[in-house]
């Protein structure tokens, strides 16, 4: 019980993001993931083409 009480007390001290902050953080993560995906897709395509040229 002591553990649960201390968890409850700690959770009261947490600063939760506002709705505006949460959507800003979420969009930042989504854009970052999309940029990384695009980067790795381009690199993968380049390596595939390079290997295709070497093998032929």
C-alpha cells in the first residue's frame, strides 16, 4: 500500500501536456518518421540500382 500511495503522490506532480502541445509533439514525431522513411527508401533504391548496374 505504501508503494501505491507514493505512486499516487508522484503522479500528482507530473506536468501533463496540454492538447495543443500534444498535437504539436505528435505531428513532430509523424513528420520525423516520414522523413526518415523517405530517406531510407531513397537510399534503398540507390543501393538496389547500384547493385543492378554492378551485377549486369
